[in-house]
């Protein structure tokens, strides 16, 4: 899907914001382990949180392809900052937009459009790739559900005003006994038990959440009781395209910085970019990046048109994240010893890229999904 002229203009403004206001703070965001509120406020002023929300709920109604491009641009400046937007839109707002009741849409989507951040809480200490094995329980009592359990590795944990989460409502039915809900962060009995320190995306708040007899109204069920697994799986299909875009953005920044360094670096009387071995590295890195970008855009288009999106979103996430790891390591190599220091961003790009191979479903799981989709269509 091609971007509209208005979307292209918004992306130009976003690129300037990312380059001049976000990127200069990226190292400090990594060191301080938090995204400054002033940056989140500026993202809201620029209409980023409203961009993907439908107009009838206070948003701009821009395309999913636009959102993917915005995540890519923000990730090239700072992957942690990009996750604020990605989490709010693809992980929180998307399931409500797809499956939520009109009441849920009216209560939560205008808040996101106004800059409130949301999150998705599905991973548990004993349930990662096997999302159907969650233990968090939701017991129906009157017109409410009482929730008990633990969720971990939750992105945007400290800054989210609300979360989409899943819980078991009927243990006898396996994955068909899972239901998805929305919970407000200030709900009694629901709290953050700890912050999780990480190798990369250190500016993104990642937490463990605990439910202790937390009550959620029946009206906060997303979709229908027992259909939560479907809600989460389709949400992750969209989320994987966002992660692919994040990987592309990280790799782009790594390449740009490595080439800028290599042009200035003199050895044996000339710039190291004059050496064929360095040129071959740059050629390979650039080709892999462009292939990942095109696949990511194809996956975004598939999600927009609802055509073969499961296969393409898994492929994009797999290929782009593997590319990002290889490209960021090669970019660090181009900087030599300087790349191994924290004086440059090369080492941060490697650390940030690694998580893209893990979250939204590990790359091993993506291969299972891809093979299943290919084989069923033969």
C-alpha cells in the first residue's frame, strides 16, 4: 500500500524530530534506563499516538503502513523510544480495534490518541513461546472477574496507563479456555513487582506484573470469553511487523554511523572505504538491509489488506531481526576497537538488535509458523 501525500509529509516531520531531538539523547536514554517524559510529550504533540487510531475515536486514521514506517524512523534514532509508540499502537490499541466492543473502543482508544501509553501482558515466567500454557486465572464472580497470576517481560510497564492481558477462564478447555481483558494500571490488587534489567533496549521499561485478587469488569473482556488465544495470536501478527520495522531502523542507524566513521578513518595513507574488503562488507550490509526493508513493507501491506499476513509477518520478523544482528555486528567491526567502546553507538545497536530475535515470538517459533503456513497452502 502506497502512503498518501499527507502521510509522507508527516513522516518528513517525524524524521526531523527523530534526528534532531531523539537521536542526540539515545546514549543517555540507554544509560539512564528511561525515555524522558518530554520526548513522549513531543511524540504526542506531533500526533504519533493519534496517527493509527480511527478518526471516530479521536485519531487521524492513518494507515498501518504509515505506522510501520514511523516505527522504523523512530528505531533508527532510539529503539527504546520507538517501543513507546509500538507498544501503545500494535500491542495495546490493535487488539481493541480488532476485537473490542464499541464500549471498549470509546473508553480506551481516545485515551491512546491523546497520548496515554498502553502495554500487552501475555508472557509468564513459565509461558513464553507456548502462549497457551499460561497460568494466570480469571474467575467469574457476578459481573466481574477476579484475576490472580504473574506476567513478566512486560514492555512499557512503568509508563503504561492500562494493559491488554490474557488469563485462563476455563482450565478444562486448554487454549479455548483463555480470555483476553483490559485492565487499568491503578486497579487495586494489580501492581508491578519488579523492574527487569536488560542487555539492550535499556531505556524501555520492562517489568513483572502481579495480579492479587484484582477485579476486572465483565465489560473489559476483549472479544468473547474463550476466544482470547485468537485475539492474542492476531495481535502478535501485527506486532511482528512492528518488530521487523524496529530491526530495520536499528540496522540503518548502525550502517550510517559505520560508513561515516569509515570514510574518515585513514589507514595506510587512505580512507578505509577505499579498501575492497571494506567495500564488500558495506555492499553486503546494505543489500541485506534493503531486502529486509522491502519484506517488512510487504508484510505491512499484507496486514493492511488481510492477505497472507501470518506468513509474511513471520518472515519479515525472522529475516529483519537476523539481518539486524548480522549488520550491527559487522558495523561494530568496521569501527575496530572504537566500536567496542561506549564512546560510540555501535555496541548499543548490537545490544538493541538482539531482542528483535526474541520477543514477539522467538525466531525459532517464526520458522514453525512459516513452515506451517507454506505447507498448508501446497
